[in-house]
């Protein structure tokens, strides 16, 4: 592979066919590599692989002065991943980015969470809506199960919309999930209200002729729900209960934080969320420490002693 375009095409195909990465990840990789390609106006046409060196990459990074550090680091990681794959598969003799490190600093961003009381109102919202508008019954059953699965399992929105009816085993009470990097995990169904909501949704789907390989959640047209459709459902119910914007990822963060505060082992949370490394899960330790400080500060007996 002598040119950057041919290398990019091979890399994206390799990621799809061999690494089984999701379409969302492939789209992000393509975007990052296109960003590098549009840089370097002094290199017209396709870029020879031999012309790519550390100096060019350093200039590329310097051109991202206004970009968020996290975005710049992700773009660099994508480029390095492509060169590493080319070298590993015998398509490149010398990797110019082997051992390359940048000085990009990315600060720790604590995840946004939702208060317990707000989560409770959100879970109640579709149930109350059907009581007020009986015609909304079928939609309410689906939206109840949707909000329940987001909070009860902490699944990513992409994982939820990819779930099929057959992935939910109501006899064993587990959900089979295919997450990032095509990694599979099983999430136990441990909440009675969640189990009931899933059962009702399954019954409704089968009454309408749905088959095991059909999606668990569908839109008004009967097609698989998209990420945007799920977010729209949350926005509507957040508005109904008079609260701020709530996203699927906020519910995921909230579940992990509350589990940790209630004493659940970090390893269990890691497996539940599908993190490949427990280092990723440790961000919730910081959130829990912040909550602990607040709780101790307001309730510690020493603060109530004037001596």
C-alpha cells in the first residue's frame, strides 16, 4: 500500500471484517483519517505513505489548536492505530509513528448524573401518561420498557437499539449484549419492575407478529428504533416531569454511581457496563468520593459540636 487513500480503505475494511467494529466506530475512524488527509495542502492529490513522518504529524496536531484535547488525542490514536495495523499485517515495513507520543493533555471529566428522585419520576412518566391517555397504551408499554432497560442495565444506547427479541431470555432472566469491539456480555435482569416491563413489551411485540430476530424496540413505523428516537423519548418525558435534559449516557452514569455508593464492587460494575478495563470504571470512584464528602460535610457529628 503506497498511498494514504489505499491504506485508509484497507484499514477501514480490516476494522469491519476482522475487528468487527460497529458502524458508528468506523464512521468516526473515517472522519478522523479524512481530517488528516485534508491537512497538508502542500501535498496535492493522494499522499504517499513514504511522505508521512513525525514532523508532518506534529504539524497536523499543531493545526488543531482550537480543537478539544480529547478530539485531538482521538484523531492521533486513530492514525496510530492504522499504521500499527498496516505494520502488523505486513503491509508496512517501517512504522513512522511507532512509540510516538504527544503532549496533548486531557483533563478528567466527571460524568453528569441524575438525582434519584428525578430518575423515579422519569420511570413513572410513561406509566402515568397511559392513565391520562388510554390511546397511548401500546406506546406507553414500549417506552416504559425502554426507559427501564436504560436505567436498570446501564446499556449504551447503541446496544439497546441493537437488541433483538431473542436476546432477552425471560426464563434465565438475562439479556445478551454485543458491545464495543464486538465483545459479548450477559446482563442479569434483577429488578421486578424492569422484568414486568420487558414481559409486557415482549407480549405486545409478539401479538403484532414479531419474530425472535426482530428488534426489541421499534418506532411508530414498526422499524428498529434509532439512537435519535431513543433520545427523543427521553427528551419528551424529561419535559413532562419538568426537568433538565436527560440522555441515555446520563442514566448509565447515574446507575454506576448509585451502585458504587451503595457498596457494589467495582468489578461487578465493570462487567455490567461492558468496560474492557477497570481503569475506565474508576471514574465513578471520583464521583462517589464527591458524594461522600457532601454527605459527611452535612451530617458529620463534629460539625454539630461548638466546642
